[in-house]
C-alpha cells in the first residue's frame, strides 16, 4: 500500500479513535514500516540498535 493509506490513514483513524498525537504518530509509523522495511534497512537499523529483532510477515517472507 501507499504511504497515504498506511501512514496518514492510520494516523487520522488513531486520532479519531482518541489517541494522543504522539501515540497516533507511533501507530502510523508502525503501519507504514511494514511496507518499507526490508533486510537491507533492517541491517542498517541493527547497526544502530542491537536490540531490534526482525519479525517476518507473510508479505516479506514471499520476497525472500
């Protein structure tokens, strides 16, 4: 999906559901990250933070 649906759509729905601005932003970021995260980006993130653990989704599993 495009960023307009996963990020902004989720952000607006979280605000409409009563979440605070910061929480809505975190929820929207998590929804968009599913589309954007691949193994290369995951490796970059792990260099910065060793505690990051990957979770392979069905969509990402098909890419591998």
